[in-house]
C-alpha cells in the first residue's frame, strides 16, 4: 500500500458516496487507475464495505450505555455461545472482548432509560454464561465514528 492508496482511503473515509471521478480528481489520478486501486483495496479486504452514518438522536435512540460483562466460565464453548448470542440483540451496536476483568464491553443504544431497563432485564441478563453485568450511562458522545488514522 503506497501513499496514493492511503490517500484514496482517507478520501473515502471522509465521503464514501463521492463518485469515482471526484475521488480520482482528489487523489490526482485518472479515472481508470483510481478505479483499479479502489477495486484492489476492496478485493484485499482493506475496504470492507460502504454504509450511511445515521443519527441516533434523529431516530429516537437518545440513550447510550456501556455494559461490562463478566462470564461465569471462560472455556471455549462458553465464550462461543455468548458471542453467538450478541448479534441477535440489535441494540448492541459494538461489542469487544477484553483481556482481564471484565470479559466484554458492550455499547448499547435505546430510546430511553425504560427501554434500556427492559432490554437489560429481558435480553442482556439472559445472555448465555453471564455471571455479572455492570452498566454505566453515557453522558455525552465526544468522539464517534472517527476515521482510522492513515499516514498519507
């Protein structure tokens, strides 16, 4: 990956909807070489897809919580069962497995506190192999969906 590829990636992170013509102009390439590079970045898995960035607030998802999960058991099947259950809960928008205690960090979004409480009681607490859930409420989102740092 050279400087031009990194510049292409930086431009696409800023605006994934720009046309290939606009992208080529911004990175100083003609259309065909730019298109070949983008396709190669897609095929190699560097570019994993394109999506719209939505406003949770505009959609009525005004409540965010970080939920720390400690598992009862840490063996391979228990971890696999827990992780397989996570995608079934749409309100979990991020999930990371951690070293140490707790075992997982979940980012959860809901409309409000009552919706979070219902989700907590009816879904999160029933995830397989959960020993303990600890949650903290997000006061303010300071940095969200920041582009990955690229040296261009």
